[in-house]
């Protein structure tokens, strides 16, 4: 769509315009980058976003608190479990609700599985974009197991909607723990294999080192969070800095880089996968039988067998579905450490059935806004590497 | 507490302050907002986490622009709300926080609140000739078929599709 801001207006005649996207193999979603080139070199990159805008925040103002959960799946669809967890954490903060121990540990396990899945996709796809196809295949075998585990627990592979306000949709089946335990070993070996293929590979070095480097001060100023910020050298991780879900009980390290370039972000993500495996192993050890949702029928639905046999439970079910949860009036901002960075939910409640305002703070929006700065004066091939390492997920970017 | 330090530095600046579920909130008037931003920056609140707005349709002034800051050294967080009326502009923070660039464009796009001094204030998510600002409370959930409204002026379902009814 041509308008006054299309860069053709500012052309000096020599520059060539290339559109990356809206539909291009490297965009992994629908977004458009208008590149102004002089020869092979990028003089300016203008990102145009909004192609996947569904109006999630507007919809949220018209849906009940429970009904919003499926919309969170579609934010970062590579790690939907973490969005589920992030959203219900915000609502539980508003309600000042404490969830059962087993639910907390299972949330940690699925969040970390989702983080590994997200990092696998990010590194795998980034390598494919640059031309290394093999690593991608090794990694996607592991992602398949993660999706099997998600299917086992929630019934869905991608759009999990596994969490409920006050706990989880249901307990995991007995096969979950042994498969998850086996996955820990296999995934560790796959990460080693991936590192053997990439970390000391000279072509990988040529393509990634020095591309998109950024200082810590700049990264903070641009609103960076997550692996992209940590690759610049700041150990900011909400799991340590502002622990939620009992992350302070777990023993794990935060990897940091030094330059913030594509290579450092790759190393940070690779190490984070190992640390996530460590967390899952500890969480599996601590897992004990127990309820997975609060025993408060003003917040969570009573079990179906009670609804069918008991009067009070039927009334609770009816009240909860028709009138929703009784919410306090107030506003909260709750942030969790998602795979891409700080995923925040800002909820304003007027006490009604639906949030008065719900805002999603997507981690990759501020990161992507610095794209022009990162690729200016570099080759198109570097833009490809940079875009993959930023891990832009259009569903989350456009909401 | 940062709220106490603000009170000590600028007595009477805060229109309102409150804490809820551990979130500290400060409400400042539009005219003195930049003074507060300067002070917060010196105090270490250098990470602008989020910037958004809330539409209180029947209130005067109509909007709250909501900023979330984080102090990365102490991990302290602060929410600052600035009430603005219809058509009133807020000073842009792009010169100090680069991350404000897209956030302010999004608030302009979704709420129609202008930011003075923004280098290129145009829509972020919707396209340039899109009618209206979708996150305003008086904007219908069913905006009709946006590609047809300009020609026909009607919604494809006669406005019947609303989740609220």
C-alpha cells in the first residue's frame, strides 16, 4: 500500500528498494521490511508490522477472564504454555490467589519445556536461514517430544490452553513423568550435537559474529529483555530477579554474553536450554501427588462428577460460567520471563466480568523496533541472520 | 520507596499515589510529567518497560497514559499514570527512551493520543487510512468490514455481532 511514508518519497535516485515480506521465507510469520539498498548494503530498513493484528486487547475487554486464555496461546505460538502461565499469573496476582504446590511445579515444568521448544525453533530456523540445514533436523526431533508431552497433558500440541485461573486444566497422565525424564537425557545430547555442528563451525562464525552487536546501555534503552539483553552482558532474568512460581527454590545459572551479536545470542540460548533441563529435573524430583487447582468454587470450576450429582456444585458451575469470577477493583502489572524476554500483562479491573483493559507487553516488539539500527550499513544476508536471532514471532508482535 | 523520594523532592507533584498487590502507582499532572521523568532517570529508573493507555470514556480528562518503569539495579518497579483529555498531547519520550518510539505510535494508533516531539508519529498496527482508534471504548467491537465501510457506511452484520450482548 503506497502512502506518504513509503520510502520512495525520500529516494535520491540511486537506492534500490527491496521488500522482505510480508510473505517471505525468512519472516516466519507475516511482517514486512522495506530495505533501501546501495549495492548489497542496506542504507535503511523500515519495518511495517500489523499484518497479524487480531485485536487481542479489544477482544479481551469483551471476554471473561477465563475466556481470554485461548487467546494467549496465539501470542507466541512457539511457546504457548508460557503465555498461558504468564496470563493466569497476572489474574492470580489481581485475586491475590495462591495455587497448590503440584500446580506450581507443573507450571514450572511446562514453562521450561516451552522455553526449550522456543529456543530450539529459534536456533534451528536461524541456522536454516543462514544455510545450515542439518542442525535444524536434529533439533526438531526434540521439539516433537516436547509437543508429545504437551499433547499428553493438555490434549493440544500447539494451542495448549493448559492453565486455568487457580491452577491447571487437569493433572498430567502417569506416562508424562517417565517420558519427560527420558526427554531430559535425549535433549541434552541433542544440544551437544547442535553445539558440535555450530559452535566451532567457521562458516557459522563468519555469518554470525559481529552481526547486530549492541552494548548493554543501548539494549536497555531500546527495551530489550530476555536472551537478547543477556547476550549483551546483563544478567537480568525475572526468574532470579523477581522470582515467581517458586523459581527461587531451584538451582540454575543465568548465562550472559559479551557483545550481543547473533553468535552470543545463539550461545546464550544454547546454555539456557541446558539450564532449563536442570530446572525440569529438579521439579520432577519434587513432584508429589496432590490437587492441581484451588479448591475454591468461586474461582475454579468444580469437578464434573460433582456438577452432575450435587446441587451446590451445579450452582457454582452456573454462577462461574454466567457471571464470571468476582474480581476486586484495581490494576496489576505482572511479568514473567518468557522465552523471548519479559512477557507482561497489565490488567485494569472495574470489578466486572471482563477486564476493563487488558494490555499485553510483548517482548519482541521493542526488540524489533531497533531493527533499522542493527542492519544499517550491513549486507542483506546479515539482515537475514539478525531477524532470525531476534526471534520475532509475528503473533506476539502484532497481537 | 521511590514514591517517598518523589514526594520529598517534589512536594505536591503527585496527584495521587497508591499501592495495590505490591505495585506502586503515581499519578502526575501532564504539565509536570517531564520533571518527574528526569528525576526517575537519575534515580535509576532507566528501563521503560511498557507504555500504554486506558480510556475512561465518561471521565474528564478522558484518558490515562500508563508508563511502567523498572530500576534494573534494585529491581524496583513504578507505574506512572498521566491523565490526558481528548486532543491533548503528551511530551514524547523518544529522545530519552528509544523504546518509546513504537509504544507511542501504538498508543496514537489505538487511542488517538498525540505525542509532541515524536519523530514520526504514524500508525503502528493499523494501516494509514484506517478510520478511528480501535481501543477507545466507544469504538464498536464489530467495526464492520474495514475495507467496505468507507464506500457503504454500513457494517456487514448490521452491528449485530457483539460479544457483550
